[in-house]
C-alpha cells in the first residue's frame, strides 16, 4: 500500500515548487493549529460585529455589486450568501480540466486559511475533504471577467458545499446531492460573508497560471535538449554558444542558455567536425537570444504568480486585530492577466523558433535528404508534419492577442474596469498544450535527421534522448501513417 503523504497548510510562504510537489505526490493536506485558530478568530470577530449591528458592511449585510447600498436583515444573512453562490453559478463553455480544478481547490483553501476572510472552519475543512478525496466540482471555463474575483467559476466550485451543482468523483460525474449522500456529508450552511469569500478571489486564474508556469519551465528545458539534437542533426556550429559572445550581452537567460548548450553538446563527434558553412540560420544561431528571452519571461511570471497564490484576494478583507473591515480590490486580476499574456508570448516564441528548425531540417541541405526520407518524390516523408507545426504556431500567434488590455463595464457600472484574466488564463493553457505538440514534431524530425549523420554520434545527453525516443517511435524509411507517430511523440515529450 502506497504511503500517504501529508502536507500541512500553515501561515508560511508556499512556493510554486511546493504546489507542484503537493499535486505530483497526491498529498493529503490539512490545516495547522495556527491556521485553524486564525480562521476561527476571524469568524468570531465577524459574528460579534454582526451581533453589535455596526452599520452596513459591503457584501456582509448589503447586496452585491451595484446593490451595495441595499441593506439585508440579520435574519437573511445566510440566505443572502447561498443565493449569491446559486445566482453566480452561470458559467458556460468547456469544463475546466480536473488538473486545474484540483489546483483551484488547493489555492482557495490556501487563501481562506490566512484568517482574513471570515469563513467558518467547517467550510474550509469541507474544501479540504474535497481535495483529499479527489472530489472535483464541475467548473466551466467561461464566465469570469477576472475582477470581483473569478465569480462564475468559483461559484461552480462552491455549489457542492451546498450539496448542489455537479462533481467528478473518479471517472463518474454526479450531482452534488448524490456526492453528499455517497460521502454522508451534510450541506454547509453558509454564514455572513462566506459566499462572497468563496466567490471573490483569483484562484481560477491562479490555478491556470501556476500550471502554466510549471509546464513552461518543463517545456523550456526540453526545447533546449531537442534543439541541441536539431543543431547537431543540421550540422550546426557551436561558436554562437561561446560564453564570451553571450556574456557581453548581459542578459541572464541568454547566458544561461549558452552554458546549457555547451554542456548538452559536450563530446559530440558531429559538433567537433569541420564545418563547410561559416554561419547558421537564426533559428539555430540565435537560440541563446530567443530561448534566453523566454526564460527571463518565465522567471518573471513565476515571481508574480507565487506572490498571488500566497495572497488574500477576496473582499471585503477582515483585520480582527485592527478592528477593521476594508472593502477594496484585491480580487482584481490585472497582475495575473498581464503576466499570463506575457507568458503566452514567451512560450509561443519557443514554439515558433522550434518550427523554423523543423523547416530547415526538411529542406534538403547540409547533406540531409529532402523531407528526411531516403527516396523523396516517391515518398513525401516529413513534408506535412511541418505544415501541422506551422498551423499550430499560427494558432499560438492568434492566441497571443492580449486579454489584459481589454475591459468591459459590468454590474451597472460599479465594476467598470476588469482584467479579463480568466480569458488570458484559458488561452495560455492552450498555448502550453500546443507547445507540446510542436515540441513533439521537432523531436520527430530531429531524431530522423540525426540518423543520417551515422556513423558519427552526438553527445551523451542527445544520444540518450534519441535512444529513449526510438523505443517509442521508430525510424521511417518510407511513407507511413504519420499521425500515430506524431501522437506518440506528443505523449513522449509530455511525459519526459
């Protein structure tokens, strides 16, 4: 029986690497005593405040949005919160993938654990129960403007707390009522402010952002390794990767890439041989500059996203020690929207230069046969995978139209500037998935081209990748059904 890994949610900073460890390990999470105490202290403060009748407080004893001046009686405060959840659960479009919903739960738990949201401990514990038992609410990708929080998606996340909505339990989709019966759970009776605490927040955006940062880092490393194979297969030169020429540019990512390629190609028989050409095309020669710029962008985005997952982003924000409840705008997704647009551009460029290397490999130059097949003409070889890569690259370019510069009035003008961060998030996710497809196509071509350099061998790192890949995808001596090879190649790079 596998060992159960536990992770305690505390008031300490949670890194993006720790988020990935929790997700990858299937850890069970729990609240620390300090976090439980902070949640209960904030809830008691709010209850005392409501019992004292201290005037109108937005979203707690008032309506929402442009109804912020409409008073709600004490008897109706619980109904107000459950009505909020139901009325806002109006998402459309595709379902968010389970791998994203899992992160949404984790990040919402983290935000509520800070003790500034006024929720009941029981509410947070129920979300933890969902996370630990892999009960994933059905959440739709369309509906959030990325300001006032991710209202519609988080409302769908919250519906099962009430025993409503829908969830996935394993491979079975069921109603919130069925799930409650299966696990013998009583619906949570939301108290004042709780619905607002659940729905306000940037966890839909943050979940996509944390996923995309993690996979962008993975993709970036793999693009370097595969590009090294392409460079050697193309009989490229190593001097553009020398430290002296890259160091004087003063760009950290560029310098890092140059060192990586020197290490990746150390010991290659191909790279050391005499070159007839004095210069390579930009898609090879400018790898340090292009890959390096994307690395700098990934690092910047990671910093912003890590700050966000450790933030309190619901509204109003409660400060029991200061006897203060502040209605402000921490739910506004602009910090995330901008960096997700930025990250989409950075990763689209990684895919774009990858496709250009594919184009060069099939061009019938540098001693390689046209379209990387021994008998071109009779065989089309690798002609059309490049078309596919080009199509995907162009789709990425279209997806890189920034969402963060868009805005629209909502709630009768009360919410008059929004981030559109949720749209930035979902299109970034598509860019990331597209990059795996492009990467798989480059590896398909690079591995084929490398075999035309025999009996010479590349470096240890490149040959190791080539050997592992050949266990899944064979050399193609004549035309075959290529989709299968491309699909396998996609799965290979995604599982690296």
